[in-house]
C-alpha cells in the first residue's frame, strides 16, 4: 500500500482550532488538545445561550412593562388581560419600548386595557 502524507490536512485542522482559541488564557490558546476541548465547550455554550438570550429578553421586557404599569396603578397581569380582551395585539418588545421611550402612548394603552376590564 502506498504511503499517504497527511501533514497538510492535520496542520490545517490544528491551525483552525488554535485560531478559534485566540484570546484564551495559558495553554488553552497554545496547546492543541486543550484548545480543542475549550473550543468545543465554547461552541456548546454559544448554542445554549442563543436559546437563553430569547428568554432573557422576554424577562426584561416583562419587568419593564410591569414597572411602568404599576406606576400607572395596574398590575402587569391585569393589564395584559385587559389588552387581550380589547383585542390589542402588541407584543411585549414593543410595549416595553413604548413604556421607556413614549410614556404618553403607553398611558393610552393602559387606558384601553382598563376600559376592556370594565
């Protein structure tokens, strides 16, 4: 059987991993085996936290809406219930933005929710 020189492929693979490990401390950016482990772990964390970011932002929006609603004398759950009854379909991201950037518009939305609650 003929001999196959693999050096170029293996070197390229190592180089790719070490390039991605740039900025890691100690042997984590210098030693191939260690770098490979931490790069794989960082890929895993990146995947998990892409999902988590969506949850975190939703929590932030709900907190902002809740705080703005309480200032206006209504709880978050009652306000959302009122908006649902009034058939107002504004997502939490937009509501949170209105609460921060345009308080007058948020006041009108709160009044709409109050009227729907009766």
